[in-house]
């Protein structure tokens, strides 16, 4: 049995860790609903004691890896290694465990972006060693902003891929609008490739990663969310976008998720700046219809 004829539902058996983590977060959130709201401190850097997590996990199964690679449009690119952006599949359980040590109500958490540094290829068929830690928490404008670092390696090579997730969650009480970010002038863009998302891609990516937030696959619940309908995972947009580039195009990237990709989508253009800056960074964005920009950042 498959999800829209592409990704088999049998992949669910490989997502037990994430499904258990999601259930734990929901149970914790339900328990906190029964407690009086906890008022968090105002602006500034917060000091919560969060114990880092280190885990050794089995190598992702070949069936899961192969379906993930095909979904990303990267067939033939990763014969003996794992795509570095597949970090979303194995990092979310320890990240969830870290977040559960914090005093926030987590079901509404938003992934605002990710940075990634690739120090070397992640081998297939080799157990992975993960180290996850909360690097920073700040409160501003009614939001808690959290930076979580996940380092993936093996027993022989401790640091092969570093990822930092930038998350935010609303705080109880009044919220200020905050200052609008200053947008730098656009560079001259070159279109490196394009892709589009189908209506079932949210469910497919959930089967591939274990991230079953209903805004990605359950229409009735998604229509009641602030997005008003189904949207693709931020990591899914990132994976599809970077795989339109030539192999070896980057070892570092830093992106922000600005506007979710609605499902289904029209044509989406992956664009790179014509020129790199003095440090070798090239601007990157995922552009949709009109002036919509779904993802923006840089790579080198």
C-alpha cells in the first residue's frame, strides 16, 4: 500500500522514535493545559537548564533511504552515503526530547530555518552517533526563540554534519508586533532549477521523516491552522530545492523558511545570486508565483 502511489505506508515501521516523541509532546502539552499558565520572563536571553542528549542509532534502513532520495529528486546521487539534509529524519526525536525539558507549550512550535555544515559524507549502513543540545533561548515580542544544534557522526568520525534548527513558540500574554526586518537589496538572480509539490507530498514527507504534524497531511485540521490549508514541511522544501543544484554545490548553507509552500503548488524556482560575496557565500532563494519567496538564505 502506498501514499498516492509513491511512498509506501510500510515506512511507518521505521518512524517509531519520532511517533513516540510526538506522542510524548502531546501528552505533556495536555498536562500543562490543566495547570495555571506559567508567565515567562520578558525580553532577553533566558537561562533554562537543558541537559544535552547523545544517542547511537541504527543506520537508516535502505528502503527508507532509497524512497527519500527518489522523493527529493536525487536518484543516482547517493549510492554509498546519506543525503546531509536527511538529518531531519533522525534528529527530530532527540530535538523533541530537548524541547520537552523546557517550560513552553510545544504543539505550536514553528521551524523558522536551519543552518548546516557538511564536514564529510555520512556513510550508509553505518550506525550514527547524534549529539543534540540547546544553544540559545531568547524572549522577544511575545515569542521564545530557540536554537538547537544537532551533530551527526559515526563512532569513527564524530562530526560529519552539523545542523542548527531555529525554532520559535508563542509565549502566554500580550504580544507586540515587533520591528519589521530590513530586507537587503536583491542580487541578480540566476535560476538553477525548478520543482513543484503535489497535494500528497506532505503525507509522503511525513512517511519519510516521521513528522506527522497535521498541517502537512490532514486537510480539515490544516484549514483551521494559521496557514489555512495544507503546507509542505520546511525541510521538505529545502531538500527538494538543494537537489536541483549540481552535486557538490555546497558544504555550508543557512536558510530561513519565510512562507510555507502550499499543497499543491505551482512551479517553484530555485535561484542563486550570480556573484558570490567576498567570503564565498552565494544568496539562495525559492521563489513562487508573483513576488512570493518561500525560502531564503545563502550557501557556499
